[in-house]
C-alpha cells in the first residue's frame, strides 16, 4: 500500500473511533441517553476510560521504560496527562450539559490551537493566512456557542469552555510530541503514558464510590462496558494510531482528523434524538473553513 493511502486509512479510522467516543461517554453517564437518569458520574466514566487504556498498554510499558532516557520519560508522562487524562475529564463533565454533537463540533478547534500554541510556545513560524484561518475558526466557535445557547435557552458557557480547554491541551500535546518525541515509537509513548495513570485512576474510582455500586446490575454493566470501550478503543488504540499518523504525516495533518470527528459525532447525536439545528451546522462549517485555510499548503 502507498504511503498516502495508509495515512488516509488511519485518518478515517480515527475519525470514526473518536467521533463515536462522544456517544460512548453518554452511554456511560446516562441510562438510554436520558439526562434525568444518571448512572455513572463523569469522573467515574473518565477514570474507567484511563484505567482500561493503562491496563491494555501495561504489557508494553516495562520494556519501553528500560530503553528510554529519563528526560524522554518525563515528556511522555506529561503527554499522557495533557493529551488524554485531563481532556477525558473535561469532555465527560461537559457532556453532562451539552450534546455529543456540539462537543464533537467544538473539538474541531484542535488544529487551530495546534497553530496558536506552536507559534506562542514552541517558536514555530506562522503566516498571515494561518492567522486569518485561526480567526475564522474561532469566530465559527463563537457562532456555534451562540447557536447552542439559542437552542437550549440555558447558559452552558462553562461546560462549553471545558471542551475548548481540552482542545487547547490537545494543541500543546501535538506540538510537544512532534518536537520532543519524534524518535520514540508510538506504542512506547502510549504504553508509558497510560501505564503511569493506572494507580491514580484506581484511587479516583475508589474515592468516587464506584466499587460500592451494584456493578452486576444491568445499567452499570452497560455503563462500565461503554466506559471501557472508551479506554480500549478511543484512548489506547486510537492514541497509538494518532501518534503513528503524527510521525508519518506531521502534527498538522494528524490534527485535521477533527474534520471528520464532528460529522460522526453529529450523526450519532441525531440517531439518539439530540437537537441539531441549521445554526449548529453553519457554526461547524465556519470552523472547518478556518481549519482548512489555516492548514492549506
């Protein structure tokens, strides 16, 4: 297979996996997507996600730790924190008040923050065209936030800001991986990053009361299964694929996976009765236009 074909294949797989992750979060937190019927807390869903990712990657961690220098290990652990651990909590908390389709749409801001963070903190050269693209994308996000407020008639700005903060952290992570971890195999990055989070995850689950729940009850089995799928598919496996795509095609191309994610997320949202209006779609299109302009060769 050609180099470009493999890159695009990884791109499509990541779009589907991460686009579906917003659906899995809802399944973990609410029974039948009914916000009045909570099952697991957002902290428990996010923690199960991280724990399962760590357990899946644990067998690969020992060899990786022995072969890598300590300064590289610190960057990998930091990558796990800002690229997976903290965003997992931010997204789950956000989805207690906003739909998965909206969260997925706002997630498409990631490539813009790759540019902003790269220019401000990593001394990467930018251009007027990229700056204009960032401005258009951010304008689209403001429009999308306005559309959501008009539709819901409630103030969800705080929860929307959690999603935006997660995309900022993704921007930091992409730049750091490309600049500091270029020579490190993708599976080693994921293995070490998630394995170091296993103990904190178990502690959080204990103190949030997860182990005192009736875990054999059907609703908890479904919620735990959805949260586990988040960890295994959307975190561990997808992270390996994403790190591979970054190394093969560069950080900007890899981050544009967020072109496809919102459409998959919106598709799941429509299937589950989320209210998506034409204003939401316009906001998303504006964001993606900004992303395209900022990343256009």
